[in-house]
C-alpha cells in the first residue's frame, strides 16, 4: 500500500497537467486583449 503523501503528489501532478495548457491559452488571450486595447487607446488620442 502506498503512502498517503505519495498518492497526494501523484494526484497533484495529474491535476496540474491540464491546468498548465489552460493557463497558456488564457495568457495568450489576455495578451491579445491588451494589444487591442492599446491600439484603441492610441487611435482615440489622435
């Protein structure tokens, strides 16, 4: 029987894998939005 700590570490690693992919997609979306907002802000100032 495996130790509770080992089981917990395995579960955490398994849960972190899909989350890493989601975070990358989320960061790309945020960067795109900031670029659009920057462009709009610069065009309004003209």
